[in-house]
């Protein structure tokens, strides 16, 4: 696939790095020569310096035969205009624009001409991260919560704790503990290394366990792996930018909410916009301020500024001062690795959260949802099976008959409204939504080929 990425900032460079390992033909456009040079030094991609929305620059970048244009510069208008030009001049099959303004996000019909979409998808990394944090708040015990099949199925990552009923016991006993609940452990990471789960695999304390289940069964399974935490009541948000403001708006009617913002004008604006949130003017890493605001009574502290160092320091300080759990947004991948074993409970990378939304448009085969996991090393995806036994490598076959790549697990199947937790003898039918977990994303092309139908199907 020939992919044109407009913008070499954090999102653009992260997507380029992810796709460069997958044999896609990648071209990146940006005004900043230093950013482009850094990408060229690390990855086998082509770069073009220039303004992303200029027709001559798009022509030099090869927009004429691009399969997908991903416009992720820091300007909403540049992204929208670039996609519009690619639509009008080159009829580019897929056009995705990053936008921040809710005025565009709330009016997607602006980019439709009759029955034709001039821009196929608007993405907002800030909204994706906000939704992600909301899911974590709804599941206080989880490290990650990922939705599939319109929320019918969830893949959840938890850390197994001492005292969990299943800790120290083999996986085969899970069914004995919760006989009325169907679930599947998709993968286990121990000290950062993946373990393929088998019936005799023993779960140890501090294992990171990924399991899949129908959404209504998630809490039952969590209870087998760790003591269930109480729901959050008091939440403090450090940073009132786009993410902080959106999250406060979404949470303020259900939680006791405080928000710290360092910019006086922004703090005043937020105090007028938010009706049930206490807005505080100050430094997010000010120890006296945190103590004055009873940080030791806070259930969840979320560090959401644009400054990685401020987020890390404020989250670690909040934890030391008694906050029950802390979450920090971290943009630089190297920082995520450094703090993984620190006092910060959850480190969230906006780039990795956003990449999943984009990959569903890039994967071959009918892939409808993709989630990037373990900082891009692993992946979970939802694929739709088409065809019949003659034209498909999966339809009409039992799971143990399918030639799955190493480390690949089929966790669940959604058939209409029915959720089926996968077993070795489960037979896949046409139009099933199949949820897979890959501990090594280098096998993605093999999975894609499994879900592509042969020409005889048509």
C-alpha cells in the first residue's frame, strides 16, 4: 500500500515508524527538514520538504497514485484542505484528517458531497485519549480496556496481585472458579516478556494478564486475578488543555472533580465552561498546593499537560503524597520504558492510542478495529470473515485447523448479537467478527492473508 503522511510531528512520525516495519510504501511531507532527516536516518521511507496543502508539494510526494493520505499536521485547516485537494485532483481512495476543533468533529457532513465523502475519516487524538481514560475510570482495576464489536466484547489488561483467587494456580482452574462466565486469556506478560497461555500455565503475582470476555462479564474475571478496587469518587486532573477540558466535561457530573491549570486565562475560561468542577490556578507539581487540596484523599490523579517531565514529576509526587492511583500521559516512548516500574500506575501514550484508530484503515482484509498494545510491539484486531470454505482460509474451519502465526490467539467471535468465547473446536462462519491477539505484530501480514477471500469468491 502506498501511504502519504502529511506532518512529521509526534503523531505523523509515530505512524510512519509503525508502518515502516510493515513493508508499506511510506512518504512523509513536512516543512521541517530536521524532522524529516531524523525519520530518514531511522527508517526506510521517502520524505518531501514543503507545505502539506500545496498542490505542487503533494504532486512531488506522489499523491497521484497514493492509496491513503493521512493528514496529521498541527493545523486543522491544512489537513482538511490537503485531503480535499487529493480528493478533487487525484480521487485518492482513502483520506484521513486529524482535527482538534469540535466545530469540525461535530459536523462531519461538512465533508460529504451527495453520497460521496470527500474526507473519509476525521480523527482527534485528544478525543481518542479522553475516551481511553474514561474507560479506565469505569474499570478501576484495569491497565487497559479495549472495545470490540461495538462494545459487545472487551479485551482487558490487569496486573495479577497477591491474594487473587487464581494467582498461583493453573489457568485450567479459571472455569471452576467462575463456571457461569466464559472468558479466554489471550496473553500473559511476565517481566516484559510474553508467555503463550496454556491450560497448565500458572499465573504469578505481578503478571500482566490480557483476557477477553463479553463486556458484562469483565468484573467477574477481574475478581479472579486481583482484589477489586473501590470505584473512583474523587479525581484530580493536572492540566486544562484539550484533553483535560474534555475529560472534565465528561466526568464532572459523576465524580468529585478538581482541575489544576497554570495559565490564568485558561483557568478563567475553564471555570466558566465547567459547571461542577473546582478549577485551581497553580503549578501541577506544587507540593503545597496538592497537600492543601487533600491529595491523600484523591482516588485518581491524572497528569494531562503537554509536558512529559511535568506529567511524570506531578504524578510521582501525587503518589508519594497519598493519591490512591496515578495516571500520566507520556509522549516520548523512551520515558514510558523508564517509568514502567516506577510509582506511576498507568503510563498512557497518545500516539499509540491514536495509531490503533488509523491502522484499521490500512490493514488488508476486512479489518474493522485495531488496537496497538505494549508500545506497538503487540496488536489486537477485529476481522470479519467472508466467503466460504473454498474461498476463505478461515470460514468453515475449526480454530485448531487454522494455520495461525506463532503467538497469535483467537479470543472471541461475535456472531450477530451473540458473543462466543473461542475454543479449539469452534467453527468460524461467514460474517463472523473474529477478535485476535498477536504478541508479535510482525505476523500481521499473515493474519491479513487469512482473512482475504480468493478470487473465486467473486
